[in-house]
C-alpha cells in the first residue's frame, strides 16, 4: 500500500511562513547616514563629536502621508495603509525615537473635506502612527491640508490647526524638547503673498527673533561678556549667529540658488502607473494662481532671505516634493527635504531620522521602506548633496 505525502498541508504552511516573513521584511526600514556636504561644518562636527557626543534628542520625520479617511479604498486600507502602520510600529521599536515630526500633507484632500470627513482622516492618522501617539509629536501644515493660494482662508486654517498640538491660529508653533528649540511656520501663507495669514506668520518669526536675542543676551551677561554702551543695540541684534538659532520646520522647501539645489525631477516617476493620473490631479488642484511655476514648490527668495536673517536656523527641515534632498545654502545652513511616506506617491516611501547632539551638531539618516511596487522603470533618484544613499549604515 502506497502512502501519499500530505503535500497540501505542507504547501499551506510554506505559504503562510512566506507571507509572514515577507510582511516582516517589507515593514523594516533601511537607514543610511547622510554625510554633511559642507566641509567647514564637517570639521566643526568632528570637533564637537570629540568634545561631546551625547545624544540629546532622536526625532523621526515623515511627510506627505496623503490620507483619505473614510474615502480610503479597500486596497489602500488593507494593503498600503496596513503596511505603512507596520512600518511606523517597526520604526518605533527599532529606532527608539523621542519625538515624531510630520512635515505636512497629512490629508490628500484636507482643504476640501467636510468636518465629518476630516475627523475620519484624524482617526486614520492616529491609527497609522500607532505607538507614536504616546510620544510628543508635532504636525506642520501643508497645502493639501489647508488649500492653495486661491482658497487660503484664516478660518479654515485655524479649524485644521486646532486638530494638532502646538499650533496657533495661523498654523505656526514654537516649542523646546530636551533643550532643542523648534519653530514651525505656515509655509503656505509665506508662499501666497500678501494675506492676513502671512502677517501672522511674520509676527511669529519676529517673536522668535526677540526670544532668541534675549536668550543670547542673557547668556552673554551670565558670562560677563556683555557691556552696555551707547551703540550696544546695533551689536545685540546680531548676537544670534548663523546656525545657532532654532530648528526650522516648513512644508515647502526654501528657495535655492540656481544650479545650487537638488534636481527635483518628476515627483511621480516612482509611483506605479495606475496612480500617476491621480497624483497629477492632486498637483493640478493645489491652485497657486498668479505665482510663477518655480515658486510652486519653494518659498520665494525674499521670504527665504528674511527667514535666514531673522531666525538663523540651526538646520531646516522641509517636504512637499516627495523626494529626499540634502542641500547647503550659501550661508552654510543645511536643509533636509523629507521624502513622501506613502506608497500612493512612490514605490519606495521614506523618512528622515535626525539625532540632535549636545555639542550642537545634527546627524541625519535617510530611511527607506522596502519596494512594494515595481513599474519596470530603472530610473535612479538624484539626491542633492549626498550622492548615493548607500554611503553607510546607522
């Protein structure tokens, strides 16, 4: 009598194990340290690391979640969004961050949603970030959250801003975590020219400038290095030197000099073909009427210069373009553009992990998810200032 081997149970077991390990593998991010391209800052960082290498604050930065709330399709809900929540969970336990920063565009249609649908987006957001809800987190407002220039309204901005901790009625915020100062600005208002919200943003910048000046004056007075003279005010306004101000958070990148920034490229080139039309529709709905094309994705030059002079930021984090970018501005300020954290925009979602050290320097890592889709394209990303993302592992 011939005994038949029970292949069906074995195949079922193998299939289950394969799916289990695939799910585990796809949700584990791969992180690479991004070296600072500014040589002077590199030398400074080496000295700081030799003198004091203590980690003060570890922060995970994500952007462009583009959540749909109750309008989420079955496929997004049980595949893309499910795996993205797994990525958040794996990142939380493997990287052990102290804080989460969301750099805007939480919602794909926030500016057009009813209040009921906006609540569903918030529930989806809280469910996706999972254990991060127990940590301090801050959300920067993006144009998909509050609308483009043609529909920007102070009441709707306030309505969205009050959904997130630490934002005032104009969508700005300032806070300190473990002796690291952060300032987040409503970049949409800065982009859109003369409007009431822009004046509120400029007021927030001036308040932060005064606070930084007073802190610097007090520090110098404590060390006996400050003497009052008739022209002391002229020197006081420059006490906060470049790079010693707060960490600046914006949804839109700052203006970059010609041929000095990242090569932006097509933001949807890595998305699977069925999604490209939808993403192009999102872009066309942003509605920046009357603004030149090059301003659609960056803060205008005059506003950029004003921010540098007023805040002298330690480092700048921005988003919006769906691409990672590491750029050093002419004054030495480093700007990191956070990539999209969604498979709706690209097939290799990513985020940034920043470690702030007590010496004042900041270590930046670019983290990517495993490839979920492949559209047959062999196009490679160009990361301004950092070249390949395989430079080293954290």
